[in-house]
C-alpha cells in the first residue's frame, strides 16, 4: 500500500519549462481527477510519469512504494504496480489481445518472482473471462490482433482490460485527447470502479465533465500553468462546469494568465 507522491516536479519539453513545480499526492484507495485548461500540462505529467524520453525532468521527485519512480525504466514502473494508459500504443499484428495480456501478466509475475514459470493457459483463460465479464466485454475481443484496425474506443477497451488483468496499485489514465463515445467512457469508468478498493489508487486526467458522471472521484485537482492551482471535493467539478476556469485564472493572477 502506498500513495503516489509527486513533489515539486519540473519538466522541460523542447527546452521549455512546462511543469513548474507540481506537487500532488494520489492516495491509495482513492480516485483522483486532474482537470485544467488546454495546455496547462496535464498530458505532460502523464508522459513524464510514463518515462517518455522527450520529457526532461529538471527537478523534483515522484515517490511510490519508497522509490523515486523517475529513476526507473518504464517497465520497472509497471512492475512496481503503476499502470499508465497508452504504455503500449503500438499495433502488434499477429499478436492477439489474449496473448499480449498473458505475456504482460507473466512479465509482472516474473519480475516479482524470477522462478515463476508462467501462468498456465487454463488459469489465464479463467482470469481473462472473469475480467471480460466484469467489464461486460464480448469474449471474441480477446482473439483480435492487438490494436490492429482497432477503433479509438476499442483501443481504450483493450487498455482497460489490460488494467483489469494486471490489477495495478496505481493507475494514471489520460482521457483528455480521446474522442470516446459514451459506451467507451462508461467502459473506462467501469474499469476504474471495478478495481476500486484499499489497494488501488487512480489519477484520471480529463476535461470532460461526462466521464465524471460515471466515475465518482474522491478528490479533484485543477492544474494551471504547470502547477496544481486548486484541490477539492467533487463539488469542484460542478463549479468548473458552471463557471469555467476564469475564476481560477483570476485567483492565481498573472502567472496563470501567461
Ligand atoms: N513535444 C512537445 N513539443 C513542444 N511543446 C510541447 C510538447 N508537448 C507539450 N508541449 C507544450 O506543453 C504545454 C502543455 O501541453 P500538454 O499537452 O501537457 O497540455 P494538456 O494540459 O494535456 O492540454 P489538453 O487539455 O489540450 O490535453 C503546451 O503549451 C504544449 O504546447
Ligand atoms: Mg492533454
């Protein structure tokens, strides 16, 4: 059990400072939402947590399970129990969703126990079936080739199925840029709700009000100009819906208006 603690994180993209001392704790057992206007740095945070090479960390730390995950390779972060959506965005022709997920489960278990011989196929089938039923997914989906000809919503489903199968302790989901229909949004929400529990925390990055109709975050953070400007309860999302971001910009003055 561990919170994800981000302290004074500074990140440059193409030599420009985008995250300017971001401090944020995602508590284990809780679902947090991160909102904020276009260009405030939300996806930059997601890519940085993922370990994307274009995002240069110039200061700060991100602690999870007593380790600074910024010092770990992306797969080590994953083995530690951090799930980052679009970690595997590539299409893999010839590899089915089921085979991909089985390799992912095996990689995780082997990282925890080098002696682990791999999950027996019947056991994996049962696991996968259970997860697909929970997410109300058609079983035929598991036989399709990963991301090969997938629609945006199907990629999202594959991602959520991956999350449900790996059962991470902390998930960071950037939903901002995805043109998801209501069913896909509900799928994301159900995936998060299905994992909800004392050993699971999530940070859902979104500026869609809609997803928050399905996932009920415990805490909402609003990002402005590379920092967290406001943190509050679910009522904060309603306030945004009604008043937009201007009141936050005004409250935080010039720096935020830049
Ligand atoms: N690869 C890049 N090269 C140059 N600038 C970048 C790059 N990635 C991000 N930026 C800049 O960093 C700032 C933050 O972008 P980011 O994508 O993190 O915002 P966001 O909060 O996710 O916005 P949105 O709500 O539109 O998804 C923007 O000004 C953007 O132009
Ligand atoms: Mg974004």
